[in-house]
C-alpha cells in the first residue's frame, strides 16, 4: 500500500471530503451498482477515487461505504 501513500494524508482526506460534498445536493449523480449501491469517481489532485455509497431517499441520507484509489487491485470485494 505504500505506493498509494501521500505526503500529507490529513490534507488528502480533507480534499476527498470536499469532493464528496456534491452528494449532498445530487445524491443520484453516481452510476447504479449492485445491491442498491451507487458508484462515483472523483478526482483529488492527480489521483482518482471510486466512491461506493448508498442513498436512502426516504430519509434523504447518503451513506459512504468505501473510498478507494482506482489503481488498487484489491478494490473488488473478496468472496
């Protein structure tokens, strides 16, 4: 995982959180995925991250399930 290390991880997390703010106003922006989930690719700096999330319209709530660098080979869930 060292190849995904960043110089300032706190700043990177802040930047990812900022990018996720779009879900507050447009929760259906991500593409549909399996089991009622959605996926959105965001760009932070030079890196791209895939965000898996669930939107519950009955309570207008977005739940972030995972944020991963798209270059990670282990992104797919092991069964």
